[in-house]
């Protein structure tokens, strides 16, 4: 299961709510060109991993990303130096 911090969940939930997504949709982490990741509004597919809050999808991990993200923690950072989502090793050395 992909891990996500409470800070990241709060930010994703805010993104979802501000976008006025239809019921059943959430914010999907999707692969982009050049090996990058992006976010899009989506309805989860049966093979996706869905992280819910209060019974509603917040974060959707597309099936092709589940295995590569197994040892990663998704976090949200808001500092003077950086603001945004980060992917960190689950057990940093």
C-alpha cells in the first residue's frame, strides 16, 4: 500500500474540494512524459489503489504506479524554500 502523510491528505482533500469534483471522484496521481508524475481529477478504476477519507476518494494511485511507489511516502511540504508534494523513501538510509 502506498503511504501518504496527513499533511499530503489534507492538501489533496483541499484540492479535491476546491475543484468541486463530482461524487466518487478524487485526485489521481498519473504518469506523465519524461518519467514525471502529475495530478488529475478522476474516477477510480477497479485496479487503482484508492485512499479515502470519510468514505470518499481523496487520492487515487493509478494501477501502473502502485508497485513503483510501494517504498515511497507521499508528503506535502510548505516552507520558505519549497511548497509542494514530495516523494520520500519509506525507510531513508
